[in-house]
C-alpha cells in the first residue's frame, strides 16, 4: 500500500479479482488510511490489516482492542 496511486489501484483490483476467480481469500497488509481501507473493501478484499487499525501491540492489549472494537480476527 506504499504507493497508493491509480496504477496500484488497477493492479490491486486485478489481483483481488483473480484471487476470487480462483477461490483464494485475499489479505491486504500495510493499510494506513481510511481511503486505502475504503478502496480495498470496495474491490472485495476480505482481510485487511495495518496501522489504520493499530500499531503493533502485546498480545493482551491486542485482545482487549479487538474485543472493544468488535474487530473480527482470523482463526489459526
């Protein structure tokens, strides 16, 4: 998500579409802004992580943040 411009949007859109066509789940890492989040959701990206949600946290603090915000986490 470092270079979030029109070219990268086209590439991301094509990658997410291809993954979905192949039955592969999608994850975007490095999401830092609401604009990036909204775009990824609009193209159907299933899992999104990054500083937009939080800086890295110790396990206990992470669990508390997830519970407070109702954020869904991926099962192992």
